[in-house]
């Protein structure tokens, strides 16, 4: 594998890298619960409500999950 990486111009660490993103299950559950209760609310209001509930998730993460699950 070292020779193939050298020919391609890649470090071996780049070849073997795996992303370690935490699972979104908790975000999905909380978001779907709010959408079920308040179907007319948009993402900004849903995100504010999640923050009010004490969730510290990043806005980009919530937006990604919202677009994937609720659209």
C-alpha cells in the first residue's frame, strides 16, 4: 500500500483516515419530536427551542439533520 500511496502522492495516514462523527440519533429524536408538535415552525425557531431546552448542538449540525430528515 505504501508504494501505491507514494505513486498517487498521498500520505498513508490520509488513505487510512476515517471520519469520527458522533451519531445524530439524539438530534434526530429531539428535532422530530418538535416538528411533530409544531409542524409550522421553521428551522430558526426549532433551533432556538432546542437551545432553550439546554441542547448545545451546533447550528450547522441541526440544519444538516433537519434538511435530511424533515424535508
